[in-house]
C-alpha cells in the first residue's frame, strides 16, 4: 500500500540493520531475514553481511541438533523458537541461493526434533524451563516450522498431534486479558516472572505457532490425522541442557532432572530459570519476590542456604556439571566459604538427591520439593490434605500431590505456604520442605522427592519411599 518514495524510505531504514552492532545471539537472524526479505522485493540488500551473520550463528552449533544462544549463553527454548524456526524459514526461501547451508539447517532441525519431543507431555503441555516463557505457545512453533520447510523428521501425524495438543493445552489457560489481549505471564498474568525486556507486545511471539497457515491445504501436515506421541523411553539423557528427562504415567508427566546451566547475571531470576534441581510439565517452577524469608524466596526444587536464618541463596551459576546415563552432578558455591556437591538421580516416579555441604560458617538450610497449586484450601471447601510425619512432608490438592522425605541428616519437615504469584503455573502454592541448621564443617544431606498430577497415583506412590543406591550410600559418613 506504500507509494514508491515510502517504500524506498522503509527499505533504507531496514537496510540499516547491516550498519549497527547486533547482540551475539539469536538476534543475528534478524539481519539474515531482513536482507533475505529485501532481496525478495529487489530492494538494496547486503548478502555479505547476511552470510557473515549466518557463519557466526553456525559457530554456536553444539551438535545433535542443539545450539547455544550465543557465547556462554544457555540452551533453552530459543533453540527451537529462534535458531531452528528462523533456520527453517531460511532453508525454504534461500534453498536456491544457498543450498548447502539450507540443507544443513534442515538436517539439524530433523535431529533436534527427536530430542525436543522429550520436552512435551501427552496432554500437549511443555516443560516450564528457562527465560521468555511469556511467549506461550511459541514453544510449539518449531513443529509447524518443520512442516513449512518440508522436513519429515517425524511422521506427519505425530507432528500434527504435537502441534494441535499444544495449542489446546494453552487454550485452557487464563492467558488473556478481559479485552482479549495476551498478557505477560505464563499460565496467568504475572509480571514477577517476566524479563526486563518484555513489553505488552512480547507475548505475540506466540504467533510463530501459526506459520503452517502459509502452507497449501494439500500439504501432508494438513492432510495428516493427529497421532499420539510415539513410545518414548522413561529416561532420556540430554547433554546440551545438562538434563535427564524423566517420563512416567504413560507420558502424562515429564520431569527434567538438572545439573544446571549458567543463567547470565543480567537475567531476571536466572538461577531459578536454569539451575533448579528439577523442572516439570505439571508443576511450574517458582521465582522469588525477595531473597528474604522462605515464603518470599519460594525456593521449590532447590537447596536454599543462608548465614543469618533470614536471607537465602540457591544454586545459580554451577562451577562444574556432569550428566551421566543415570544421574546428574554439579558443584556450586552460593556464597564465599560454602561449597556444595549435588547428585540427583531418578527412582521411578521419584527422584533422589544427595548433597555434600562444606561450610566455614554456620548455615541455615531449606530443601524443597515441587510447588503445588493449593486452590481449594479455603475454609468453605477444605479440599487439601497436608501431612507432616517425622522427616516427611506431603500435600494433596485437586491439582495433584507433592512430597519430600528426608533420608539422611537431622532435618525438620514442614509445609511452606509460598507468597502469591511466585509460581508460574499457580497463583497460590504450598511447598514441602526440610529445614536445618549446620555448624561449620562438612555435612551430608539426602532426600527423596515425589510429585504427581494424579492424586490417586501420588497417594499410592507416597507409601513407598526409595533409598539411595549402594554406590551413593557408600559416600555417607
């Protein structure tokens, strides 16, 4: 609709992306797409700058379909909804002028599909992990991008099923304002979990999901009948993200056991978004309102440590990590003169944790299980069950059950009622925890954690607490 002079002015302004410094991350793809778009309409463009950006982007490739989001940055949802999404657009539109790179992008996306599928549960929910989760169903945009570039990495019925179940899951969440706009938050409006770069327009990256609408009706993606997830292993090692992915209850619940990635210091809640012990498709992680007092810190799936009984620190920037076939390990230091080694391993629907804590100061500790939606705990309904017995604490509400059981060390079990709006999935939560005080020296702590979205399954599973395997138990004093 623009006249020739306006088109020329717009093209000139867009072309200026070649003259500015761009952050060393997925943003380099913006330079790629702008130049590709300018070339499509015969406007001045700079393919030299475009290919330099592409070369830099490819230098972030880790193998097996994974990239990291720029030097030192973590591998997270930016890999599917930026690196592969833009790469697949490029692969389709630039196939004639850059065939070798286009084919590499297609092959890498095909490999990635077989790893990324493990982040999705049978109901369409995806793992709540990392930053920029306010982009909502952009999480599933990768599957449509595969179709856009004709990458048949999985049967089209499986891809169609992944795509549609994901949107249906999001359609059930209160993500819209009263006037129908997407809000900032995850499953409900929540500025506490947002990033400093978010604006009211940010959630509309979710529109990436609709890329398959560019395809003709006859495309196999549209013609295919939806299929369920293929049979996936109960345990899946994923080295780029330092995760072991745990799948149970016929794929209805996925838990990621994490050695931790380094969320850069500028990120809001970087430790909570990248370095908790476990993440889940059914139990969203929590971010703090303050580091003061456990109710505000809401340190679910973490070992929180403080030297005054009031302020707490958690694992934020692991010093070392290791991912093995049956466990993850990390070494971390939340404050000077304090170091922790942590082993986390799956045990059926449970997972086990062992910590070697070395401190030169007196410490207070609080180790927590998953946060549970406590909707229904009002006096008129009283639909929740909370139990504390010895070194065990559990809670059951309509949304499921969660519990933590002490296995080693003198600790007190309790149920924490976290401050509202700390959790991504639920506005009010309870968190089972174990607390203790530790003198200077070496201490060993161990626990077992269970979380089930099905209350009946939780009630049964909670009756049998697993024990540490012999090779770990031998480490205990």
